[in-house]
C-alpha cells in the first residue's frame, strides 16, 4: 500500500490498481480453506471437491472462531463507519457481517485444533445413555400429590370435552398461598425493626397460643431455653450472646407469626397482615452468611425449621425446600442423628435437645419431600431404639418421638420401593436392589402389613377408637395428627395402584375381555380400594376434629386443609369407576365438601378450592350421575373401559408413570 503512492508521485510507472479484498465465505469447507480457494459451500460436498474427487468436510466451529477473530481485530483497529453509498457492495456485505457478530467471549483455537478435538457424533444408543445419565444425576420427582391432582384434573377435562389447562391448580403445602401473598425478596426493609419487641401483654398472648396450640403438634423448641431467653429479652438482661441475637429474634418473630395465623376467629385480612408482618421480620434477620459459613447451632436449626413451617403455607416452594434441606444438613453436621451412649439411664440436656431436634427434622423432611414430590436422602433417616429415646427425658413422655420415627422409617421404605428401581445408573452397574419393579403390588402388601403392625403396637390410649376419651387436649391433638400421617402413608403406598387402573395398557389387563380377573389384577384393585378407604378415614378424622364453637380448632387449620385436599383428589380419581365410587364413597365426598365449607373463613384459597372441586365433580358425574348411582358397586363393561382408555390416551396421560416414571427435579410435581 505504501509503494503505490510513492510510484505515483515519482511518475515513473503507471499506478497499480488496488487489489480487491478477497471475499471470505463463512461456510467454506476445510479443504478449500486450506488451499485458500473459493468455495461455494455446497452440501453434502462443494463443487470444487466433487470435481477433484476429494473428501469434503465442514467445521462448523471454525465460523465462530473466524468471526471472533474479526471482532477482536476490529476492536484493536477501529475503522470509521462510512456512508453506505461510499462503500462497495462487497465491502458493505463484509462490514455488515462483521458488525452483526455478537460480543461473546470465545476461546481462540485454530481450525485444525477445533476439528481434531470435536467429539464424534453420538448415535441413538449414546443419546439414550446420556439422557439416562442426566436423569440419574438430577434428583427425581416421584409420586407427588400435586402432580397426581393435576393429572386427575386433566383427565376430567378431557372426559368433559375440554382442553386440559396448561397450568395446574394451586395445591396446599406446595404453592397454595394459605397465609396470603407475602413478598420475601424485599423483606430487608423490615430489618430495622426486627429486634423491636411488641407490648408484653400482646407478646404473652401470642406465646401462650404457640405453646398450647402449635408446639403440641410440631415440637421444635425447648421450653426451658425459650422462656429463659424470652424473659431476658423483656427484662433487659443482656444474657444472649451478640452473635446469637439475630437467630433468637428470628425465632421469636416466627413464633409470633405462627400464633397469629393459628387464631381462627380473626378475619383473614387482619390475620394475614399480622402473621406476614412478623414473618418478614424473622426472615430478614436470618442472613445467608449466618446460615452457610458460620458453625451451626441448635438454635439455628430450630430457627430454620420454624421458618419452614410458616413458609410451607405460602407459594414460595423453592424457599420451603431449601430451608428444610439446610436444617437437615446443619443438624447432621452437629451429629444430631448419631445415637449417643446412655450411662446410668441419664443423659445431658444438650443430648436430649439434639435428639428432639433430629426427630423434628426427620418429620419436617418427610412432610416437605412428600408434598413437593422430591425424594429425601434415606441415609439421613437414622433412628435410635425405643428404650434409648424413652430414656432421654424422664419428665416428658417421649413415646410420640419413638412412634413418629418408626412411622417415618416405614415411609422411607415406601419411598425406596417406588423410586429405587428407576435409577438406571444403578441398574447398569449391577448394584443389588431391595425392591423390584414388577413386584411393587406384592411389596405394597408387605409394607401395608408393617403399617398394620405399627398401628396395632400403639398403646390403648393412642388407638384411634379411644382418642375421643383422652382428656388432655394437647395429647389428643398430637395423636390425631399421628393417625392422619398414618393414613397419609397408606394413601402414598396404594395410590400407584389406583392410578394404574386408569392407564390404557394396565386398564385393559385389569378388565379382561373374557375370563375372570387374575390374582394380580384383583390385588391391584384391592390396593386401590384401600387407598380410597384411607381417604374416607381422613375425611372422618378431620370432621371429628372440627370444633366450630372454639376460637381455635384441635389441629392447625392449615393441616386440616392439606389432608382434606389429599382425600378429595382420591375421591375424584375414584369417580372414573363405578365399582370404586360406591354409595359410601359418595357420602364421604359430600362430607368432605361440607368440611371444606367450614374452613371458608380461614383463607381465600379454600373458597377457590371448593369451587374447583365442585366443578370437577360436575364435569365427571353430572351427565351420568343418575346412571352411576343406579349401577354403584358394579364393574365397568368393556365399552366403558374402552372409552376410558381413549380418554387417557387423548389426554396423553400415562398413570403408570406414577409408579415407574422419573421426572426432572425442577419440574413441578
């Protein structure tokens, strides 16, 4: 470029024409790139390679490398932007191509290195293997109540000739705002007043409500330590270490929040405002650096569990899962799950509190895992023997801790039976399996027998038929909730068989064209009936605990709504078959709706849930209600079963996936 002006100035030679910049085709093949010749980018081979009989190969990664090199060169040597009229068509096209490259950081690599390091194209088997590996690495969802509810609703919509909704309805303990709308992302504004105490008389009333009506069914705190710090806070005595003050005030504010929500006689708006105000203060005090990086403490675990109990009744599903997981991890790091030796029948208060916290952690983990549809880590569920727990405290009856841990262990085995065989990685490695895929109905019978033995081993004053005679209201509430959890375990155990009756392939096997049903078919049907029977018992239990003339019911109202929703979904599923939805089940359904109506004043969500249940009931039974009632208790004929198969095939619903399928951890369950 410098010689041309020099020669022109000397006049000794005619000026050489400027050489037009070679047009670089971005989709040129590798052979033409190396020979630096023009390539038309034809597929599967360019014209030059076909003419020369050469193998044509493309490197799709080199285009990005070339464009990135151009971008970096243009950054180092910026060129002025000229008007389009002064730019040749070739340069204009080249400039537009350069300017359109996104500014992304890509490592510069030569074309040869790029082509040599590209992995071979995976085949179909490799893709399946990779997909299975990803499913194994990602935490699976299993039979979640929310997912089951959504599938039943979709099937009812298809039966009614409607298009299934793309979004599922809100489910208690999953995403239903039982405590109203609450914004926790901007809760930092409450930090300035989070350590301010309400008037003593008002605080005493809330604390009394918590210990009498909340702690009885969810024992998390130690009474002695709580009232020691509570009195110190109001007396002005600075006995709480500075590093523990935020955790203590977070605990206290959450106690206030739960007590505020427990008052059923207060109108919804006022109760939600009061409860959410205290909870936002509690949430703002627990900072990530305190939870994650500092050594754990019993108080921190208790604080996280209390926060989880409140946030579980909001729509913050992720925060619910994370607070439960953090509480479990911190408790495990403090060796709360390790059984300690007991000498002379005595144990320190610290060991007793640790064991109590661990039992509460296990119960919290099971509740959150089953409601959100995410499997908990079975390795964490370690339980001491009965004599060990009974010896932990001579003043308090710890039999409830023992019974709760035993029930949770049975639930852990149910979860393993439903999820263990889905682990494709373990199958490929040939690892031993405790439960087998094809034997789940048989395994369910064995696990149901374990539940029977557990129930039969309860003391006489703990048995269901004797609960009404228990004089102490706190003990009665605790034992009612334990039986509700037992029934929930039965539903969780037998629900896959209820769902299996609706899938196309299994329904065909269940109702054969000729001959009598096989033993396995009868077993599946009996398990489905046991699932429905458990839902009926849940409904009866909730009705028994209703106390309309009391300011606060026997059980927290959010638990009553949760279990009513579980039972209602089972009844809706039973409505697809007249041999399952009998006259007795119909009576239980109407009792459930009446029980729901008794909770309308407690949450706006309850009103929405009632309308949804009644709408689904009308869609599935409205056109054929009289015919169904006349044929109650009779099996479906072949024509009806064929129509049911078509319904679920059209809805793209495979209810076998409830037993054998896996989902991504991030999918809603």
